[in-house]
DNA sequence: CCCTGATTCGC
DNA sequence: GCGAATCAGG
């Protein structure tokens, strides 16, 4: 298939709508994403808010490093919250609150290590509030350590299946 | 390994 | 002009 006026027009539209090359290729049909990209370049279109990519190549925000004052040795291990429990865990609705104030650098021994935000982003922080014995503060502990799914599901079949996972 | 766009280069 | 192969990155 060649690039008819219609197809080129559609390509332009989709590209500037923010679709990825592969998505456009799939929608146009008969072309690969390489063909789409090649055409895009030839048309002089390029640079665009790409989804799923900050597209922030060049400058990489030179880690300013916060003031920091305490916690000379921050714990390395990052505890991860248990999020995969049974189906349906809507009840939990703490969320939001005050954004974490602790960074991986300022995170102290007795600070809540509940992750706030996307760890892949640079504004990622930890809850940072006081934590007791465990790694999390009172509130986040409740979220992290939910009872192993209360009632329901306790039949022989379920039990057998759940046990098999640990063999 | 999935994805993204960018570039090259034989056709 | 075209696009597969390849590159560079998240």
C-alpha cells in the first residue's frame, strides 16, 4: 500500500493527536510502525507530546539534592506495600493526605516508608511520618497488613489450591 | 521484554 | 520516496 492523500492526511491527524507510530500503523493497516515513522519524518512532522514518554532526552534535571539534615545512613531496602490481595479491596480509601516529605535521602530509621507517588519519577517520596516497630506509620500499616482476607473462601478446594502455591 | 521515536541506507 | 534494520532510550 502506498501513501495516498487520504492515508497521509489520516497519518497527520493521528500523529498530531498523540498516537504512537505503532498505533497509527495498526489503524492505517498495511504499514509497519517504521513506515509510519519514516513518513512522519519525511513530512517534517516530529517532536510531539509522546504518551508514555516524558520525551525529556537532553537535560536531565541535575539532581539538586535537598538540604538534608538527619539520617546519615538511610535504609536501603524499600518495603513494598501489599497491594495484591483478594479481588475487591475498595474499602481502603486513605490515599491522598499530606504528600510524603521524606526522600530516599532523608528517610530515617523510624520514618514511614510508605511510597508516595511513582518511584520512577523524580518527585517520588515516602510518607515519612513516625513509624513504630514496623516500616510504616500506623495508618499505612493498616493498608499494608490487611487481614488475610476475612470470611468467604475457605472451602476445601480453595484451601488446597492456596496451599499448593507454597510447595 | 515490552514499548517509544530517530536514524541509516539499500532499494 | 519508501521502509526494514538498527539504534537509543524508558
